[in-house]
């Protein structure tokens, strides 16, 4: 399937359903991805505010948006300092931001945006461990080929998660040798 069509999500679901899911260590590896997804989602909404000509419900949120844009350039990727999570939390509660979020079909926004932003307080609690749902909803651009093997009703399956971007396609054509089933997403 094309980029961002859900190929990796299906592989994650198979791991959860047919293998033993994600270990604690594997879940912890997703924290940086989840924080990055959350930040990128809010940045997309903030940028769309201007494009869609939507006003902030509270003018103080305009300053928060500027601070967020600045902070996003200066912090270590995959981290969520308290100042940043506070700003994102205030922005998410703003009526203008919510109006912009409701128009997400008019700009590119991660499917998980509402999920993460609505639960930001939990995500930034000290000692946070991502749930399987948090992991499932995380978005990482797949590069290369990732193989997952599992068994179901005495059948052995080998799934290959491949990058959907055009530049990735030449890397996985050899995976079709001996294939008995293809799931196209």
C-alpha cells in the first residue's frame, strides 16, 4: 500500500494478537516516538490555524503557539519537557485549536492526534509506560523491510512490512518470490 495507509499498524496488531505483544522494554522504546507524534500533531494544527484562517479562542494561545514553534526547534527530538507539555495542553484546550482539529480533513494530521493530545497528562506523567494501544497508534515512517513471523491454527505466517514510499519499493520486490498471499493496504 501507499505511505501512511496502515501497513505497519497491521503488523503491530499481528504481534499483539498472535505473538506475546510488546515487552516492557519494547514499549519503553516507543516513548520518544509517541512524544514526537504528539508534538508534530500539535504543530500541524498550529500551522493549519493560519492556513484555514481560524482565530484562537484566547489570544494568549497565540503566544503559546509561537513558543511551541521555537521550542520545537531547540529541544532534543523525542523528549517532552514540562514547559512544552504545558503549552501543548493549553493549546489543546483552546476553542480555536479544537475548531481547527475538527477540520483535520482539510490538512494532513496524524490519525492518532486526538488520541495522544486528549491523553497528554497521562503521557507526560513520570514513569509513563506506553500501553499497547499507545504503541499501536504510534506513527513511524517504515524504511527497509521488517519481517514478523507468527503461527495461527497450525499455519506459519511471515509478514513483510515494507516502506510504502516510492523510493522504498525497489528494496522489497525480491520478497515476492514464493509468495502465496498478498495483503495490499
